[in-house]
C-alpha cells in the first residue's frame, strides 16, 4: 500500500508503507495517517471552516523529531505546514495531502524569575506561558487569546 502526498509543485507522489514506517520508527512522537484513531482531532484547527486532510501528521515531541521530519519532507519535496497552536485564521497550519509538522506536544515552560526570562517549547500556548510567568509574579505582553500558539505570536 502507499500514501499519496503532494509535493511543493503540486505533483501527487506515492510514499510506500516502508518509507512511512521508516520515518515513524525515528520519531518519539506519533506519525498519523488518515484512518488513525487521533487523525481527525490532530488535523482540526481553531478555524472550524478549514477542513483539510493531510497525508501525514507528525506529532513531534522533541527537536530531534522535528529534524527527522524536516529531512523527510526535504527528501521528497513534500508540501508542508507547521502547526503549533493551530490558530492561524486562514488555516496555514494544515495542508491537503501534504505533511503537517505538529509541534503542539512540545509544551515545556521554564521561567527564570531572577533574570525575568521565560523559555517555552514550540507548541506552547499563551495560557501556559501566562500561568508559568504569573506564578513568578511576571507577565508576558504577547496577546489576549489564551489558545494562540506562542510560536505564531513570536
């Protein structure tokens, strides 16, 4: 069996199960394809009017996962979107028949109150950053919508 993916120029190419399985074996996070139990939830974004169906969704948990997925996307020249909070109004965080690099599982937050610095994972949302900084008596002037991804805001 194969998975049909779109390339950067719009061409449809088949990816063999072997190629998809090889990528899946490199990831700490999940690699979802249509029909997987979490696929529909993973492809949904904030703007419910956007209904795109990616061929692959890589739910990256580590920077190494992101690197593996980027190499795979480059090797096959796949149409790719990056999803952090999934809040882009036009839906640019999901693509039809392409690859979504979903960094939303990467949500670690570290606050250095003494230096007044916060570091957040690529998938952090404003609510998580706000909660961590407010607990230290700090504030982050990033926005007002708590479900927005910090990567997109930054």
